[in-house]
């Protein structure tokens, strides 16, 4: 696709052929209406009594809306046409009461329905967020965060808008259609048939339009999610974008995704925009037919003037619900597409956890790998790690060394049980890992990663994240042991300083010291240190090394480091290559073997 420079960025040059091709391209199948609506209905169970009250009010308001025109017809035939004014005030008063009650019922049903809708959306949003917390890390690794955010916000908001407004309108429109048809048949079957002449035309027009809009609205939601994902990714990686001067490329990629959203939105709204135009045209045709036929019948004495007025009003009431249904149809389609995307996430399998047999088990830290093999992609012929076996005693430090892609981080991921092994088994204190509840394992395991992540909260709260019930004294002690206390006191509000997103106002080394303090306050049995001292200046590295030594004392520790001098003090060194453990043992033993580790340490070409 070609691009043209505009004042605010780049835009694709789109031809008519592009638009036709984009519209005709294959899109996803239509939504499962019954399944989605059934699941939404289950979310309303706590408010079903109130929903029944709303439906009763809708029935009442529909009846009152039908009764009003009937009273107007009586006023014309029995009073105005005959110049009889006795009793006219009473029936006018009754008409006023009817419309007052109509307004009250419509207000109450709207008020209660908003409460029902908000409660339902609250449960849907809470259910989705709760489910996200139970999904495995592998789920998030395979999806854009922005796309997930789109489902959490845009898709749920579409459902919310539909429940707030469309539900009542759809139900009311159906009742009005049925009630209007029954009353018209009772008054004049011939005039009813004339009124219904336009229905087949409405049906075929709606069918032609909705067959196109249903797919386009779903494609629009998908395109919006992808665009949000790209935006989130670009904003998060803005330093990398600028560092490699990729602004133009990102503008072009944004233009492509934005153009796709614009196209699907253009066609969806273009076709859906036909609906009110077509319905208004048919509505006017119906009104014209009723007025013309009514005039002829009245001329020959087959119908009164009042009945003509009633029928013209009922004809408008008959076509107006059809128009409302047509307009709401697109909103409902969009909401169903959004709900389906939300339920698709909620249908993702949760992490399989063990029974609570070891719920309160206190880990000692003995770790054993027995012929462990693992694939990130099960269809891949080459496993990420293959037949890895080792044993680490409680309190020992094990260093993982090897080239990038050797499988070091994968072992860490498996130790945290972010992924399940495909072959072999991992034992913690002799207990198969799958029999340990994840909470038991992870609450006694701490991480210090290469890129520490801090939350937008106070320094104190970021440290306490490792142990939510830690006292202020425990937080301060952990900060002192992590060599973070001194720089924390220099912050504007000390421990109560609120950090911005990911701690943007402090250095990388200071972030790392806070992450070590967070691990210290957790008092874990097992430590996982992944490149904890990379990209740190020499002075800060010394502070981090000193803090790490305090942190690792008496705990089972697994350390990944490309700098070999950081692993010299390890009790065991595991040399990984292409997913296999090729050497293991203390440093002295490995140096005596003069194998791969010796070559790495002496800078000999491998």
C-alpha cells in the first residue's frame, strides 16, 4: 500500500478497488446469538425480580400508548364531529391522566433498567477481570495487551449501552407491534391489511442490509482491538521506537490499521445508515396509503373521521417500532459481537491447580528436575529444553549460564510454574510440583528480574507488594538490607513518595534495589534472579550485589547472569546449550574438566 504525507502523519492512498476488495474480503462467521444472550441472562439472576417489574411497566406503557389514540378518535367522533361538548372535559382529563401515567411508567422502567444494566455490567467486568487473574502466563504471552484492554473497555461498554437503552426499546417495540395489530384488526380488518402492505418491503430491506452489517460490525470490533493493541505497544516501547528512529515506520503501521478500522466502520455505518432512510420512506408510504384509503372509505360511509385519525396514528405507531427495531438492530449486533469477544476470554482455560493438601506447607527449598522437557510450541520438533536433570539442596545457590536461547529463562519459568512441563517432573522438597497449590509455591518464591516493574503507588506500597501484611518496620528493614533506604529518604516524601508508571522518576538501579527489597520482605524459600545486575553501572552493581548476597543467604537461589564473575560464589553451576544441560557442578570441578564452562570463563572461542 502506498502512503502520502499529511500534516499530522501518513495516510494510505486508497482507491475504489481497495474499498471494494476490503468490503468483499472474508470475515468471521456471525455471532452465536443464543449462546451469548443465554450467558448474559444468567448474569441478571440477582435482578430478575426487578427486571420482571420493568417488563410489566413496559407492558403498561405500551397499553397506555395504544389507549391514547383510541381516546382521541372517540373525542373526534362523539364530541367534535357532532358538536357535543357535554362530557368533553372529562374525557380530555382522562386523556391527560393516560399520558401522565405513560410518562411515569416510562421514567420508572428507564430508571430501574439502568440499575439492572449497571449491575449486570459490573458482574461481567468483574468476572472478566477475575478470570484474567486465573489465566496462565502463556495466555498473555500470545496476545497484545492493548487488544485485551479493548475487550475490557470497548466491548463491555457496547454491552452496557445496549442494556441501558436497547433492551427496553426492543421489548416495547415488539409489544407495540403486537398490540397495534390486534387493535387495528378489531377496528377495521380492511384498513389493517392496507397498513400491513409495507411489512414485506420492510422485511426484505432489513434482511438485505443486516446480512451485510452483522459481519462488518464484528470486523469493526476486531479492527478496533488490533489498533488499540498497536497503540499500547507503541506507547510502552516509545524509547525503543525513538532509539532506532522508527517513528515513520510506526506512523505507517498505524495508518494501515487505522485505515482498516475506517473502512470497516465506513461500510458498517453506510449500510446501517440505509435503515432509517428506508424505514422513513416506507413509513410515509404507509401513512399515505392509510390516509387515501381512509378518505375513500369515509366518503362512502364505511368508516368515520375519528377512525381515520385512530388508524393514521396507529399506522405511525406500527411503523415506528419497526423503525426503532431496525435502528437498534445494529446496536444489538455490536453488543453481541462485543459480548462474544468477552466470553471468548472467559472461556479460556484457567491454570490447573492442585488440591489443598499442601495449602499451608512450608517450603524448605529442595529442588529436583527429573528428565524435564518443555516446548513453548507443541508443534515444534525441537524442544526448548530437553531431558534436564539436576538437584539443588535447600539453601544452595545454583547459577545458570549459557548463550542466549540456551534455556535458562525457561527453567525459571518452569520453577515459577508459569508453564507446565511436557515431559519429566519437577519436585519441590520431594513433592511433585503439580501437587503443590500455586499459591503455596509462589507465596514462598520471589523474583528479581532484569527489568524490575514498579506500580503507580508509594514506595512503601511497592515494597509491601511482596508481603501485603508487612509492617512499616519490616518494610524499612527490608529497604535497609537492600541498600535502598538511603536513596528513599532523599525522595520528596520518602517512603510515601508516589512513583509514576513503572517508576519513571528513579534510575534503573534504584528500581532494582526496590525490587530486591520487595523480595526481602516476602521472606521466600526460593529465589529466582534473572539478569538482576545487567544494564547497571559499576557502583550501583556493587550495592545490588551486596543486597543480593543478603537476600540469598540461607535461601535456595537460581541465578542467571551473562557476567560470569557474578556466579563464581555459586554452589552449583549449570551450563546450558541448545536446551540441554551439558555440564554441572561447583566452579572448581568445572574448571578442572576444562570443558565448556572453562572455555567461557577464559574467553576461549566456543
